[in-house]
């Protein structure tokens, strides 16, 4: 079963690798430790607007008909620090973000004054701590800023930078090696020979891994010779944290990956799942590193990567609680094909509606993948689905 395969993969023991990066370079990385505030933010009481710092009791009853006049004893701009304490009948001209001087407990916005320089008429009263940002109002010293295992977003970078935190520990991004097998494959950029095809799985998987914020290592073709392929896999595992192959997992004459597993002395986690496409997939551990052997059919490789390989790579980058997002949607078009076995079909979900690419459901067809953003999970035993039926869609 698919779920059993996922369960076995979830038990792979991960070697946690961490590094320290500049906060400005941490976007999309996963935090490797809890990070706490080292200071109050703001570090002093500050004004949220341009106006006058005052004692609230001095403004009682102020209005345009009955203004209150106060002596302006200081002008304070952002970046300056007050030198004087506000006493009875006094005020300080203050700008947005500037520290509120001692003795003041409120700020009158300049639009409610005559904007005087040496003295000012106040046309509105202010309550105690009105227009007043208290010290630590945003973040108190010691508060948890970043939780271990959380992906770092732009807002987190702003918060950490406001604390003066220059660098943080993050999980290392896993390097995933990608090796296509099959003597029929040619790399893009070489002349196409009779009976040959260009490798599309390698470039696709490399792009997808990069799209997810991880590091692909495109290794080229591995061939169909069992001993040679085993040697190549063992060698390449020294360069990456996980290895993905495509092709050679079924029952054809040159499908040698099961024999490669034997030569490697691998710990085989499973070979075969009850899902189409991609049912021949093989997963194993070689020298404490996961090796995923996917079908050579393009969509089969793409689908099994999403449901079985990606969760492992997400854990390797520190996202131990990551799960694919599952949405319910209504089919806009029928899927007449019967499904004796559980089937994953490429689709597009938007506003609760699901579209399937008409007539392009073969696992070997690339064109049907363009524009798709989900995998539609069709249960085993389905005799076909009608438009209007509810389906489960896994976002990609």
C-alpha cells in the first residue's frame, strides 16, 4: 500500500546536518534551534506619529475653542535621544519613531495643534498612554522569535533583524543526486540517434528539487549494466545525501535495479506499491543513505517523487512535520477510465473546482503535465468518475 510505503520511509533515520547562515540569506531555510529575543522591541517608549509629547493631565479639556498652550522645551527626531524631562506645562516636539521623553505619557498629533516651535497650542486632549508605543510592546526580551523546525519567511527575517541578530543556525539543504538509467537515453544537446530518446526525467526532477528549495545534482545516465550501475551508485552516494534514479525497476529484460540492490547489499524498504502510475518503484538504504528508484515513465516518476520522495527530502531539510496539503474539489469534467488499482492523475484545482487534462493520462505523456498543480487521488475499484463528483487533490 502507498501508506505502508510512506510509513516505512518515515522511519528512515536522518543525520541532522546544520550550518550557520546570515539572516539576510536565510529565506526559505529551516531554523535548527529555538531563537529568543535578546532585547525589548521597541527598546524604548516611542512615538507612533509626528506631534508633541505631553503629560496627559496637561491636555484635559483642550479643544479648538479652549486650547491649551504648552512650552516646547525640546525637538526630538528619530535617532535622537531626549535630554530633558517633561514637566507641568511643557511639551516636546517629536517625530515618528523617536523616543518619548521622561515625564510624558502621551503624544498629540501635530494636526491637532498649531504646530508651534517654541510654544504650542493644543486643540485636543489625550488619555494616559494615548499614541504611546511602550517599551517591549512588539517583543519582550526572552520571547520566542523562531521555533526550531519552522521555515524562515521574509517576516521572520525582519523580526530577527530588528533584534540585531546577524546570523542563525539552520538545517543544511539536502543534496539530491539524480541519475537516469537506460541505454536508450541521450543528454539534451547531443544529436538524436535512431532508437534513442532524450532524457527528460533528469532535468525535470532537478528542476523540481530546485523549485522546492533543495539542491539537485544531475549525474547523467547510469546505463543498464548491473555491476557498472552498482559501482556508479556507490561512488555517487559520496557526493549527495540521497540518490534518485529513474528507469530499470520493472520486469523488462534490462530492468536491472532489483539486481543492483542485491549487488549493493542494500536494505530494501519496498519494491512495488499498489498505485498507478509508478507501481514498480523501489526504495532502499545504501550506506545509510536513501536511494529511490523511480519508473522511467515521466509522469510516473513525477507522481511517485511527490508522494514518496519529497516527504523524505523535506525531513532531511528539517521540516519533520511537513505533510502535503490535501484539498477537496469537484470534478469539472469526467474521468471515464476505470481504475482497478488506486490511481494518481494529474490535474488542476482552483476555487474548489478540479480539471483533468483530457485524453492525456498516459504515464509516458509529458504534455499533460503543463499547467497542473495537483495530483487527484482516484480510489481502487472506481469504474470511472462523473463530472460533479468530489475528489481529493494533493497540491504540488
